[in-house]
């Protein structure tokens, strides 16, 4: 009715083994589909694709040429070879397996906190209860050597959001992740210490 266009960012889609079909498959005439390999296969493989609706192909190509650098030829060659010879699919399976293990670890260690997650996701959401405030929790976690992201970074408006922190599961070894999760679990079970005020 309003002839709206859709921009679908599907960078994480391939790591989800059971997912809904992309919007680009349902409404290809109005969907700009974006995906790539750096999120789902290998961070250093920085190459992606934009599939615009048919009538916007020339416009998208023209905009790309004036606003973007080309992909590194070596990256493009590696990506193409891996897609053709099956290496990309093997890496994707490995990534799914690793993310599943890390999610299970997080849910096992933080389960009492009613963690919200997506199967094979790279992040989990930990809701905070009173008296914790997001900025205090982030600061206490950082003081204990763990970086988490405040929910305020992802909110459109404060009045309609759930307060919590986002915890990344991908960086570091599983031992590092387990150590960080144990610190977060301890903080979630405790109350914030009073702030130390300067005299």
C-alpha cells in the first residue's frame, strides 16, 4: 500500500540452522538483501553481498561505485574458492557447533538470571533486577575484568525497554569465557556496592 522498501541485514542468518526464510525470498521486489562472510565464517574474511530488487540493480551499482572501495581481490578469490569447494560450508558448520557450545555454557552458568538468547547467537541478554542499574553493572563488571554492553546502547527509547546487559560469547577461549561468565553470575546474584565518593 505504501510501497515501502526493506533493507534486510542477514549477516548472522547463516549461523542459525533453523530460521525463517529471508524476507528477500518472500518479497524480492522490495527487499535489499545484505549478507557476508565475516560474521558467520571468519572475521578476517571481510567480503559481503548486496542483492537489490531487480529494478534497483543499476542504482545500487552506481551508488556502490561512488561510495565504496572494491573488495580486496585476494579476499574475493578466497571467498569464491571456499564457496565452490565446500570449505565455507565446513567453516559454517564449525561456527554453529562452537556457538552452540558457548550458548550452552552461558545458559548453564547464568540460567538463574533468566537469560535471553537465540540459538547459536553470538550474544546473550541478561536482564537486571533492582537495585542494579545498567551503568553500575557495566562498571562493576569492568572493574572485575569483564566487558559487557549496557542495554542503553541498543535502545530506541528508555520508556519501553527491558533493562539489562548484552554479553558477547565469541571472543577468547572457552576457559576465558567460563571465567568471565562466573564473574557475571556472581555480580548478578549480588547487590551493587556503594559508590566510593571522593572527599
